[in-house]
């Protein structure tokens, strides 16, 4: 027996709902999940407005390195998450879109996904923007205004580069991706207030998406700077695994399961 509730909202309308959440004055907080039980735990909270999968976490669950998981396995898992999510829109981490970003999008829509993160991996800007156009076109062909959170790796794949250069690169890429039809632009990295302000000024108000890593600003601080969305990537799975390893160590030391443990599964 499952607690899944079939969606009563068409995929196109779920996509519009996700896009509206990005455009709202309040920052969209998405707590990344990686399987059905983690999705259900987050869905049980009334604050949950959308779900986002963490590609790194799904890959780790199946024994793959980040970015190395076959698309078929990812789609199988995110399809199960969509079924659990009901009317809640689900955005999937689809790595760099694989060989054919448009075809990957078509297949993702086929399992109920209405939005995605896709990495540019610092491809030449024109090539990366063309892949964004392919994603948008695939959504249009399927009748779904697919919500692309176009990721630029301007910070995370250019270690040691002067921050000024990374900001300029992220802004150039972000503008190109928006012009190609992306909904918002994801700039992962530990971004302080000044860097964030300049990214928002360059890319657009409520057009920048960030990640909440240790050392980053709070969601409220990013919201005040004009950021549209904050997600947490693989860190949520790391918190869960830390708790598991800690309780395992306690049990090996003749401990007991903590009082107050909730039956979330």
C-alpha cells in the first residue's frame, strides 16, 4: 500500500506553477530529495511547494559518481518521485542533459517532470545556449512549458580564477541562457552578499538560483538580494547519512534507538 495521490493537475499547469514560484517575491526553498521515501518525508511538510531531485544523491544511491549515472536509471527514479508527489511540481537534476538535451527533456516530460537543472560544464556560450534552446523546444513540442533552471559552472568549474572573471562569465552565460528561453539561471558556489548582488544586477531580479552550502547566506538573506530560488543539492542526503552513521556507531557501542524517532517510512 502507498500513500501516493494521483495528480489532478496537467503537466503543463504544474510547469506554470513552478515558473510562478520562481517569479514570486518570496524565494522558493526546495529541499532536495533522492528517492520516494525522502520525497514523502519532505512532502509531509506544509511548507513544501515544489520538489527538486539531487542528481549527486541519486547517483550515490545507486553507486555511481556524480555525473556518471545512466539516464535510464535517473528517469526511473524521478518518475517514481513524480508519482509520489501528486500535484506538487517536480524539477529534476539532469546533469548536463546527456548527449541530446532536447531528447532528454522529452523523456523527462514523459515521466512527469516539468522542470530541470542542466549544467553547462563551461561549454562555449553559443553551444550551451543552443542546448538551452533545444530543451525549450522539446517542451513546446510536448505541450509543456518546461521550466529550465539553466546552470552555469562559472564558479565551481573554474577554481583559482579571479572572482571578477567568474562573475563576468556567469552574467554573460546567464543572459544568453535567458535569451534562449531558460526560466532562471543557477549559479552554484558559496556566494557572499556582494557577489550575489552583482549576479542579480547582471542577470536579473528573481532570475538567479543559488545553492545553500555551509558558509553560504541564509535563504532570507538571498531573498532580500533578489534571488529566486535556493536548493541544497547533495547536502540533505549528507545530513541523513550523517545521522545514520552516528546512530550506527551508538548502537555498536550498546546504545539504543533515540526516543522521539519518527516513523517516517
